[in-house]
C-alpha cells in the first residue's frame, strides 16, 4: 500500500516555481543569472497599504477572523465589483482566501465530483489543471494558437464542452500570454455558454488592472448579465497591488457556492491572515493612483522585450494586451544545435540550454500546455530585461 495518496501522484509540482528555484541555485553558486521566470511585480507594496497593516497590528486585529473574510473586506469587494463592473453582490456572496490560488482551489474542491470536466484554454496558468486533478475532476484542455494571439475562439470552446462539463475557466489578461479579450471577443464565448446552461464560469481576473494601450477590461458576468447566476468572479490583490506575499484573494458568486467554499476553507486554513485582510481593505478602498505609473513602466518593458525578441530569426512574439508576460513562439528554432552541442527538440530543451549556456531563466511552454514557446515575465528592471534579451539574441544567433 502506498503511503502517499493516489491523487497526489496525478499532480506535478509547479514548473514556474521549479525554474525560479533552479535559477536561484545557479545564482547562489556564483553565476550571473537573470531571472525572467517569476510571476510577481518587482514593485514594493504601496505605503498606504503597509500603513494599514501596521495600524491593524497596533489595534490588536491579530486574532482569528470569520473563515472567509472580515465584513469590512467583503464590503470592500462588493464596492469594487459595483464600481469597476457594475455588478451587485452582497457580503454573503463574497469569499476571501489565502491568495487567489486558494479561492480557486476552494471552489473546485467544493464542486467537483469524479468525472466532472473542467474546460481550460491552453496555454493556461500552470495550477489550473493540477488543482482540478487534486479536486478529483478531469481537465479538458482547449488549445488556442498563435494565429489568434492565444485567444480561445467560440468554435474551440463549443468543441470542448460535453454533457460532463461543470466549469469553464477563463483568464484575461492571461498568464502566461498576456492576452486580453476585448468585449466583443468575450461576448462570442459567453454566447456559447448561453447555449450550455449546465456550464459554470470561473473567471480569474487577477491581472485586471494590468492592461495597456487603452485596453478595456471586461469580466464575463458584466458582458453577459444572464451568466451572473453561474459565474464565480475571482480576483485578488497580489499582482496589481504588488502584494504577492500577503496572500489575499477573493471571489464573488452565488451564495450557495460561497457557503460551500466557506466549508472547505473552515476545515483547511480557518481564515486568511487577519493583518493582510486589513491591508487588502486599504488596497481596494484606498487610492489607486499608483496603478497608472506602474502600468507605464510595464508598457515600456513589454515594448522593449517584444521588439528585442522580434528581431530574432526563428522567434515570433505577439504584442499582448496586459499582465506582465510575453509568450514567444520558437517554432523556427526547433531542430537547431546550441554552442554546447545540445539539439533543441522541445521548448524545455530551449529553456534549459538558455539557462545553462546564457544565464537567462525563462519558463518553457510545455509547462503551460502549448508548445513550442517560452514565457518571459517582464516584471523586472529595464536594465535586467535589456541585458537578458541581448543574451537571448546572442544565444539564438549562435544556434546552428
Ligand atoms: C492567473 C493567475 N491566477 C491566480 C494566481 C494566484 O495568485 P495568488 O498569488 O494571489 O494566489 C496567479 C499567480 O501567479 C495567476 O497568475
């Protein structure tokens, strides 16, 4: 009898975390590695948010809270949903968790039975399929392509839905591609969902505020109000507010689902960190003034990376609408040989050789379910990005 659970054997550890760890290892050994693999902003948490946390500690707000969030934070989420999307939610329809990851996980744990299918467009954020597997469901991967800038089409969604589909996971702007769906593109998908009333939508709006060139962010329940009753709108403070370490995410949806998620959370982490919840209240209710200057930096970095990578023969790199990732295709480099004599047969070979021979850490596309590509996170300094892209250019130019 195996000591470890069979469920766990179906799941793999996060490859993005593994790549970041490998880069850190080489760095510790004295190598000048530039890491472009971590999915977190290099900005500091804004001061007003830190101050709110310090004030919460001073006021003794350091005890257990309600399992899925303090009333003040739930209220702040309701206000945000109204302000940004025109959506009405009551605090009983809001769940706060330990990071966006936990709210998504709670929802899957609370709803999936064996045989239930979850449609996930690829490339996807690495955790979606594994969380579905952990919860006992079956991920159904719907592949997108470079031709549509990695956006799922109505036909692709239609083809992936079966009578067993329980959820459709939607993520815009996307990790790993940065692709953001316009209102019209999203409406095409919600029209498909309207024809399949048994399918629920789990929308992961984590990169909502990181959108560029006037891109108008939309969330499914806003684009198709008739989906409100079967939509879980998930979001969090990690990325836009540079609060990855504080671990606060939230979701809004039908009360029955929120109650089921509360049950999962009450038997796992009890409640998200009390101090972080007070910081998140300030993040949502306080000034949003830092978002615009941060986004200006992100746009500059995106344009730098896209233009430098586009100069490389064999790489093609679409310009994404948001987040802080680009997802270039390396189709034109497959079959080539590196200076150290390694043949690049897969995108994993490419990323490994790039790290070992050029000291740049990226994440290979297979980790996100669509190859041959790699993901660059441009949430790092302009100087580091420029140097990293120069190294990638030199490495690619030396391939034979
Ligand atoms: C698309 C997406 N959703 C959710 C998360 C999880 O965010 P959190 O750190 O709040 O758990 C991430 C983090 O990388 C992400 O990229």
